[in-house]
């Protein structure tokens, strides 16, 4: 069950319990209690007071379903308070007129003449106005919080979509460069690489838009990309990829692993004589360790700002948004190696 669904369930439970308790205590129980007792006061209550309690129902719901949505949400607090005061006085007058009709000569069983403005006449109506206002304000604040959460979620999805849209052209640009290179060198690998690119594109189009994908699909996508680059560079680059552990029902944000490898090819190939790229994926239940290492030129090893670009910046931001306290990212340079290590806590399908 999602957080939003849980909040809806809690809100529904609050509404249900409130109405059961309030109407049960305020209206139903006094009627049941009077019905069980056969005294003159109880009989008089059932005949002359209980019918008046029916007016509390429209008063309550006019406040919560009409005045609050229209005045509080659209016109502000001042207009709403004024409308509640008017509503209260209207029902004070309604109950006064009903008492004149139900009570003989407008006199109660104690011989007291009913008056329009007296505390014992006004209190029940004022109480219902107060309770309905508190109830409505609680729901109003819950709705406002729900809207904030939905707006926050929409902004998050918009930012993630923007980051993905930046990653995709960046990746395609690199792969197309590979194909152009193969065509120019009249390599027989051009056709199979093009077919492989179509498989990668199929993943990007049909899988990458999902919120989560299975880890084995993401690793397969990563492996296809590496194989494509292996064909491009042939023997010029030593590329090693190792997958360890049990890859089962784990799920992951799509296209999360590829930017590290792209970065390794960008900064680890063409700048040294014997480029080496090592990729390790190790999975222990729901814990993922992912490391990409590439040899770099000595001058780059001294440059603090090198070996970084849009790919790594985007993936850092995505990790912050999606795996805030469930990841650890380490980026370092060590003995002419550029090393990116990612520790990630994954979920499983159905969790």
C-alpha cells in the first residue's frame, strides 16, 4: 500500500469514527436512554426535544460541505467566520420557531416560556457550529497537506524526467559516434552493432520510462552497451565486466548504472596508450555494490575537476531524489585510476 493510499485510509477511518462517536453521543444515545426509561421527563424529551436534534444534521453538513469549501477555500478566513455566525443565527431562529410549534404556547414542561436569545437555547446550536468547524478544519488541513505531497511528487517526477531526457541524448550521441566510426572504417561489425543499438533503443523507449525495472534487465542493458563499445575499440581497450551474486527479484531505477560506464569510456579511452576499464556488479540479496574503474592519464589524476560531466552530475541528483538514505557514492582517483563505487539498497518486486 502506498503512502498516499495509507493517508486516504486514515482519513476515511477518521471520518467514520468521528461521525459514529459524535452523532452517537449527541443524538442517538439520549434518544435511546429516554426510550429505556418511562418517566414523564423522558416522554416529554422524546416528544418535544428529540425532534429538534434533527436540525443539527443539516446545520453540520451545510457548514462542512457548503460554507467551508466555498468561503474558506475561495474567499478566506474572514468570510468563512462571518458565514458560520450567520448559519448559527439562522438555526437559532429555526429551533425557536420549532419550539413554538412543538411546545404548547411555547412553554416547556417546567412552565418556562421559550425565548429567542437565551443561553440554553443557543448553546446546542453554537456547539454544533464549533464542532463542525473543527472537524472541517482538520479535513481542510489534511487536504492541503495531500495537495502539497501531490505537488511535491509531480515536481519530483518532472525533475526525474528532465534528468532522463538529458541522459538519453548523451547516450545516443556516443553510440552513433561508434557506428559512424565503424562505417568509416568499413568494418563488418557495423550491421550487428546497428542491430544491437536498436535493442538498446527498445529498452530506452519501452523500459526506461518505468518507475522501476528488474535488476537483470538493467545489467543486460549495461552489458549490451559494453559489448557495443568492445566491438568499436576491438583490441585497443581492455574491457572487463564481472557480475557476482544472486540477481533475482531486485528492482532498480532504469538507466541508473550506465552513466558511470559512459564516463569511463569518455575519460579513459584515447588519452592513454593502454586504456583499461573494469566493471564489477555484486549483489547480495537486496544490497548492490557497483564499481567502475578506468585508467587515466597522470595529468588528469592531478586535476580535481576532470572526469566528471553531465552524466555523473545527473546520476548523483537521481540518487539523491530516489535513494536519499539508501545509497553511498564514492568517487576518487587513486594511482592513475578513476574509481566510482556505488552501494545501493534495492527493493524487490512486489515490496
